[in-house]
């Protein structure tokens, strides 16, 4: 069961493995899950993703859940994982860390995700597409500040690149990156509230323009930034016409 049978067939042919293959990803695969479960009743099935580890920001979750419900034994075979590989080589603290998966594509969702993790006392690890890296780095700089960061590109491959520096340096360095990218961001343990304090007004505007009413936006921002509702409402009034 392969994320892309064309890529997996190259691997099978290289090692002389003859096996039936079926494409499997997470979108619209209920019928594929049934087919795979039926095959599991009479033999073994290997779940293979194109790169990294199945079920870690790769296809696998729904199939694994279905297999467990049918009391089918799920056996992991450790393979390369960009999460732990990037974390190990980043030179940043490894304990604790939080893996947040792929950074959201939409600007509002991306910024809300960063805001939600801004005060976390843990190293952040995330995946990003090369064509969105610049936008994400600019939002990271705006919301999290100019923290220490590692950008790992094409890990374990021919064109592997590991950049370690500040967010602003990464913005200058990665103008037109290619390949698979993993981002590791150091937590702001020295002054975890400073960046949020500086960005309260930006956050509130973000929530307001997302279509929320004043009461709901003020409540959420007050909770996220740990300021009073009165202060949150004052900032909201100041910027209530900004999106017109």
C-alpha cells in the first residue's frame, strides 16, 4: 500500500521484490481501506510513504485505525523521520519539543497557529513547502520574533542543506528554495511574553478580519495574550476601521 506506487515500484524493482501494489493516501480512500483490510485477512501488507515515516504527516492514520479495530497487528519498521533527524542536527534544545506538522497554508490560519504556540516552552518542529517558506518565515519573525532557527532542506538526500541562524538570516538566505523543508524553532525561554506583548494589536486585527464579532474576538485575544478584556476591547476600538 503505497502513497505513490510509481515511486515505490522503483524501490521494489531495485531489491527484486515482486508484490502487488495499491495506491493509498488519506483522501477518499474508504474503499481502498476495505480492500487492504481484506488482504490483511490472508497475509501481510506493507504501508509505504514516499519519504519519511507513514502516519507522521504522511498517509496512514485512517488505515492504522481501521486495522486496529479489526484486531490486526500493526508492526512499525523504523525508518527515516525528518522530525527527529532535523531536531538532532539543529543544535537547538531537544527536550521538550512539539511537532506541529505542516504549517497552515492560509495566512490567517498560519498566524493563528504561530500565536497559539508562541509562549510554549518547547522547541517547535514543523514541515513547510518550499514555495511558502518565505511567507512562513516572515510570519514567524513577526509573531515569534527573531529567534534561533534551523532550516533543514532535503535531509539525507544528495542536495541536503542544514542552515542554522536567526529567523531574519534565514529570510535572507532562502530566496528560492527547493525540496522538502523541515523547520526547527527555539523557544523563547528568556522572555516568552515579550513578542506577544508587542503583537497584541496585530493579533486582534487578525481575529477581527477573520469574521468574528467584537465580543468573540476580544474574548479569544484576551485569553491568548493574557490581557484584560478592557484592554483588548480598547485595542479593538482603535483598529475597528482598519479592514474597511
